[in-house]
C-alpha cells in the first residue's frame, strides 16, 4: 500500500483562548507535519466562540476545508463539534474527526436539540473514522456507528520542565491542587475540604481556573487558596510546587489537568471514573467518596521523603507515553488503516 505523504494531509483546527499552549489538541498538527488550516487565521477568527460573528468564521472555515481537501489524501477535523456541517469531501479522501465532547446528540434516537442537527449528523455519517479520547466513549460510538471505524487514541501533551521546587516536607504544609470546574464534582470536593479543615489544619487546597460560582461556594474556607487568572507558567508553578493533584469528577474523556500534573511529576488522586482510567499511570490513585479520598491523601502526606521523591520521579517518567510524539504514531497508523479499507 502506498504511504500517505505528509503534504497530502490536511489538519483542520484552531486554538481557543482556554486551550492550553502545552497540551491543546492543535499540537497534533505540528507533529504530523501536514498542512494546518487554522480557523483563527481566517476573518473573524478571534471572535468569541459563541458569538454570531464567529459562526461566520466557521462557515468560511468549512468552505476553505472543502476547497483544500480536493487536493489531499486525508482531512482530519480536530474540533468538529463546533463547525462540521458541509465540508466533508469526496469519498476517495480519508475523512477523520476527533470527538472531544459528549456524543449523545449523534444518535438518531436522541431527542437533544441542536442547530442544523440533521445536516450535522449527515456530515458525521460521511466520515471514514472517528477518534475519541476515552475507551468508554469508543464503545458508545460503536453502538451509534456499527459500520464505522472508531478508535480510542489518548490526548497528548508536550513534555514540561521544572517550574518551581517542591518542598518534600509535608508536615508543615501539605499542598493539594484542584484545576477547573467543568464536569467536576463540586459537592464531593466541598465535603473533602470540610473534613480536612477539621482533621488536618496544615492541608492547603489550591483552586485554579474555577468558575465564579465555585469562587462563591469556596470563599469562606480558611484552608482554600482561590487563585486569580494565571498564565500557563504561573499555573505550572502552582501545580509543580504542590504535593498532590486532586481530581474529583463526574464525567471525563480526556483531562488535560491530569496529563499536565503527571508530566510535571505531580501524582494524582482521582475519582474512580472510566474516562480517567485511560489516562492513569502507576502512581495515580483512585477514590470513591470523601472519606476514602481523605485516607488516600493521608497516605501521601505520611510517605517518607525518599519514597515521595521516587513517586514524583516515576510519575514524570511514565507520563512520557502521552507525549505528542507517541500519540502521533497512533494517529498515522489509523490513517493507514482507513486507507487500506478504501
């Protein structure tokens, strides 16, 4: 079978302001080294994603994809949920999309309302393959598209360096960092922080990148530091100087905070959720319920310094398997598989 030339691959995507510079999915385009069609570089590409003018940008984006795909062997949609309507090209082009969000609306039996729903579903039906970011979501998509190639390929991340020295002595201050509020289990976190306030006065919870609603709910806790907007390097410093990354979630596909923590060498304690398991490594601990979370945090806090240092080193070393270099190999292999089925 003839190899797919890199110059015959079109990657269609963009970077929203909230996408990480180090772990955003747009990085895939750099490692595949195909042509990257960036919606941000088209007219109105800097407008807010929910604005009407940004919808004009996405229409222009769709037109540009359709034209450029005429001369390509592969077109890969990085964020199809936002724009994919009419740009899926002719059948002899390999057509791939990566899904990041909930897929329920794609099911014809679903009663979810969405603009241009029928047209959008038809666009997805024309795809040759779909990449999703959790094994659980792959299973659900196979029920919707039993004849289509569905592949779980993890999200990737760039390798991160050292941003701030961590104080391994956890007796004076035990620093726990929580990132984001989307799909997070706020009630569970409130319970954990409340128990810690009673039992462990030296435990400090860093809350980074949370919503205004969360800021109000956690404002009265003396053991909580609510950080203002942080640059990426400032955020990495807070994360790497902490002793544990805590991730209480209700739902997850990929989770960049988990990837970032591990790549920075910070062990994680997460809800025992299927999507999270796909991104876990040997040092990742799981919990169900607030009291089990407290017990697990106590175990980390009571490790001797040498054991804790080894835990951080092994975390950073194993996280390399999620590097974009490794993820790109899997994506290119998927392209080849789809080509062989044409």
